[in-house]
């Protein structure tokens, strides 16, 4: 699934509905611009013709920053300027021009100073007119409690979060001291062949990065790669994905007649 497809699917589930709130804090990774575009597009499309050309024209206007009802704000340097906060407040006073509501996208929420957050409190609680404010952050630690309490927090299963999850699973499997525990973790955490492929791809990257950092020999790294490739081939050959990965893990334990998997 591409980043765009993932954003479209997430927005349909989370933010494409009639009772849209006036303020959201969106915790995500680097896909925040794609998310903003899809949030605005999917919630405004009802006010436009449903033919494909109209939708594509609207998508292009939003992406190019030419949609009159969207104010997109990036931080200038270390933090947002006071003038940008005033721009938000003034923008929200205006009625929608092209669509159903006004949109404000604060793309670098981590760069909002305490002073600027305080300046926005009234707008976050009661924006003038029909409007929705979106603050994008990697985590909420930089936001005041008074800001957080005024909005709804939505978390996106970003690529970085997915990578972190896979790396934690790799750690759990190869740090487990008993074979049955390793096999149980595979059973419990891999639900289909697609997840198995993602796990193997993450493991391949991990072997490369850890091989350099932990000085794993070229010979052992090569054997790990061969076993990963074999597991991929087995899955493509319709061998049960869990069985293919279990065989790979067991064979990795036997490299050089000892358990080398703890090095990953």
C-alpha cells in the first residue's frame, strides 16, 4: 500500500463524516501533507461535482496551495512567528469561499511556542464560523494540556510506527531464550503473508544495519541473507508463511553450530 493509499484509507475511517469536530491533533510521521490533502479533499468533495475531473482538479488545487479555504502554515525557523498566529485568527473570521468550511493546517505542531499556543486557545475552543483546525505532531509532548484538552487526538499508523513495531518484534523473537517462545511470537504476531513479507523485509534491513554496528562477519551476514531470501521464496511458492519463517529462525540458530541470532 502506498503512502497516499494509506492516507486515503485512514481518512475514510477517521475523519470523513458529517459531524466533523472543530479541532484535531493528529499524531503521525512524515506523511502529514498527504494526510492534510486527503482530509480536506474527502470532506469537501460533497460540495463539488462527483465526476473524476472535478475531484482531480480539487485535489490539485489543495496540493498546490491554491484552495482559498485552506490556510497551511509551516514553521519559519525554530518556531512559528506571532504574525502567523494572527493570520490564523483573522482567517477563521471569514466565511468559506469555495467549499463547506475553512481549514487551518499547522504542519509543525512541535514548533508552536507556549506563547503561541496560548494565543490560539480561544480559536481552538470556539473557532469563528464553520472551521476545522488540524495540528500535526510526531507526539503530544510539546503541546500544553490546555491545548490537548480542547481537541481530539487521532493517531496515524505511520510508516515509522510500523517500522518500530516490526523492529520490536524482531528483538522479541531473537532475544527469546527458548525456541518455543520464538515460535509462539511468530504465531501471535504475524496474521497473514503480507505481514510476513513486511517482517522479512524489516529483518533484511536489520541484518545490514546491525551487521555494520555490531561487526557481524560477512560470512554470517551472508548466511542470514540467504535464509531470509529462502523464506521469501517459500512464501511466494505457497508454503505456509508461518512455517517458512519458523524454519528460517531455527536455521539461523544453527549457523556455525551456535546461536548467533542474538547479534541481530
